C-alpha cells in the first residue's frame, strides 16, 4: 500500500466516466494512475456482471467501493495497521459506514438532485468544497467522545434538570414556527423536540456534526440551508443556530420564517435568559455526559451506553482511582476512547444484534450475514461478551432496550465483570431513566 498504517484516504469520482471530483484524507495523495486503476477494476467487474465492493491487500490494507444514485462513486482506501483482534472485519465495517456517512453529508449540504444529475463536472467540484469540513471531521474522527458516526446513534448529554431545558427547547421551537429543535451542549444533544428525535438516526448524527462545525467557526448565529438525506433530500430547510453560552447552542429547522434577526433579537433572550443557570449546570456535566447524581464504580474506566429503542447514546472516559501500586499504568484518556470504539466494533460484528436503520447499506447487510453465520454456532442469541487484554478488561451487555460497553481496570477478576456491568447499567438507568 502507498498509505501509512492506520491512515485512510477518501476518493470521489463520477460513476460513469471516472472523473475525479475530490480526494480527502492523508497528506500523501494516491497517484492518479492508482486512482484510475481502482476505478477501472470496479468498472471491469461491473462489465462482467460482478459488483466489486471490498478487497484486501497483502499488507493488510483495505479498499471499499460504493456507487450512489448511479452517479457518484466513493472509494475508501485504508493503509491497515489498525491492529486488534479480528481487526479486518471491524475495519471493513468502519469503512462502509464512512462511505455511507460521507454520501449523506454531501446530500445534507448540496441536495440529492445536484449529485444524482451531474450536468457540469467543474461546477460540482467547486460546490463539493463546501462539504470538505464535514467530510474531514468524519475522516479524522478526532473529537473524543463523539461516536455517532460509528454507532449511528445520537451522542447525548443528560442534563441535571432535563424538564427545564426540555420546556425551553419546545417553547423556542414553537415560537420559531418549527417542530424541529434541539439544544447542543459540548457537541452532544442535551434536549430536543419530539419531531427532532423522529428524524432518521443518521440525519440526527450529521446535523449534530454540522452544528459542531458551525459552532467551532466562532459565529454566534447563522442561517444555513440543509437537505435531510432521508426525509427531504431534494427540498432544503433552514437551519437556524444560536450560541447561548460558549459550548451551548440551540438550533431549529424551519421554513422561510422567522428571519435570523427576528429569531435572534425576539426569541433567544425570551426563552433562554430565564434558564441561563440551568444551562451553566449542563455545561458543568462536561464530557462525563452523566449528571453528578449518577455514581460510577471506581473500577470502570470508560463506558458507552446505547438505548436501542430511541437510538441515543451516552459515553464517557474517567480517570480511575482503582489502581493498585505496582500494577502497569492504565491507558491514557485518548487510548481509552480508541479501545472503547474497537471493543464496540468487535462486539457488534460478532455477537450483538444491530438495529436496521434507513442508512444501512447492502454491503453492511452482507457483512451482517457473515456475523449471523458466526452466531449460528451458538445455541442462543449472545447477550453478553467479554475480552481480556493487557491494557484492560472489556465487557459488553445487551438487553431488549440497552447495549452497554465497558472498559474495566485489569485488576478486577474476570468472574466479577458481569456484576460490574449489570450494576453500572442499573445505576445509570435508575437515576436518569435513559
């Protein structure tokens, strides 16, 4: 492979002629001849009645192809070197989801019509530049604790006073002639209207990513046109976003009214000034995502909790005090996030059920078929799994409503992992109702 280990490059071409539209990812771009070869081998397979979707190189690299709307081809090229148990299967799932997310990101910004009916390639190249910041955010995946692009669940923060912020969000959205509104705190959804939660899970994830980008731009408010990849791919809506406090943003999806100025001057202060102290309390929750009333065991290093019914998730990494003297040092915070993602992919590609959502591709369904073949070796549907490594012990627990993934300090006996997981799930759900 011509890429460094662990790096990923994304290529976008026209499906009919193979004209490159853009390339994102590693600083060392693939040569044009290699890009042409990747496109050519896919076209050759199509001419022979074969759909080429995935291949692996001798060095452990992966190449994933996907054609959208018979118009745009996306190719993900991974340099391999990810490591970990069964990393090949996990890497394929990751790249498939990356292509799906990138396509929906392009639809979100430009709309499906412009992508499905390419009339002017040079104009499309220019227009696609407006997607680069979001695409780079998906590729780099650097924001710790934001796992929605992988889980297809909304990253959430559970506020200390959920009723007050919910009432403020509902009232603000209604006053703005909208049924779609949400409050974002530290990049995670703290509250949203009922209709916002009815959006396709991937739409919620991508809108959250867009709001994080707009917030990071430094503007206090903006009026941004967006298309909903599943709900409204051809008709744009207005996304109005307002910064309430540094780290806290409120937004609504609306039609032609109200104007940005009217909403900013007439509605923001009216609905949010009375709850400014509540907003500050939300901000203090921070990356923990759980209110202070939730007490986590000291031997839990990191967790990811998914509500399977609502497609929402909370996750956190905490500094463990449960570290006997003389034991090897525990993984760093960034390493814990990496291990948590790897264990999630390990569990979902082998043991646990994955909910069918609108954004599941045919390639993922094929991948899940392989998982089902593996599960057929059991006399039951696995509900729990664990993994022991030198860095930590990992435990996964699945119930009809939840999926919980834990990283636990190595000193905890393996036979006690189930008790740690069930107690952690009970502690969070009993206090928050998540």
